[in-house]
C-alpha cells in the first residue's frame, strides 16, 4: 500500500511540475536592404577606407527560408564593396554617364533586379504551395477510399474458403 501511495504522489508531483512539450516549426525569414553587384568596376574605384567598389543595385526584399518572396520600396543604384557589406547610395546621373562614356559600360537608365530575386523565388514558392495542395488532396482521397474498402462484404468465393 505504501508503494502504491508513494507511486501516486510521485506521478502527481511530476505531472504538476512538468511543462507541456509541443513540436513547433521554425521559419527563417528576412527583410530589409538587399545589394546585388551589377558591374565590376576597375581597381582604381575605391571607397574612402580603401575598399574596392562596384556598381550595384540596392532594393528592399522580404524572403522566407532564403528564397525571395517580395521586393518593395525604391530600386536604386549604389556603390557596393566586394563583400556586399558596405555601400554608398549617392550615385549621381553624371557618375553613371561617366561610366558609360569613359569605360563603355552598358548601364540602363533605371536599375533592374536580377531574375532570381524578381521572379525566381515566386516560382519556387508557387511550386511548393501547389505541391502541398496537390499532395494534401491526394492524401485526402486515399483516406476516403480506405474505409470503403474495409466495409465491403466478402465475395462468395472468400466465404467458401
């Protein structure tokens, strides 16, 4: 009797002090400024601290699991260092014209976001969502068919065996 009482007290105290456990998914997302290098510039183009700079495109982006979902805000030209961790977004039209004429770079008037960042991520997420919908629909159909198969009456041949 003592062992039973001690077991009940022990189980009851464990139930009172335990915390409920639940599986929770983790979704990584990011939002903010995104930099892409558009054109590598010659070695004499440097920031004040001596880092080499390139002509790049700066825009704001929202991504889930490192796959771009949405670009928002203004897309503009910027000088970006090689590591893409420093930038200067004060690119003037005169500087762009100088790069076009002196270095013969083909630079459009308005900056463009690359295919992956503008469209590619949306295609991937669309395929993922379509796959989940189709897989969920097929799974639901399979679940509905199984109970019907179990409720069927055995045939005459099965009864004789």
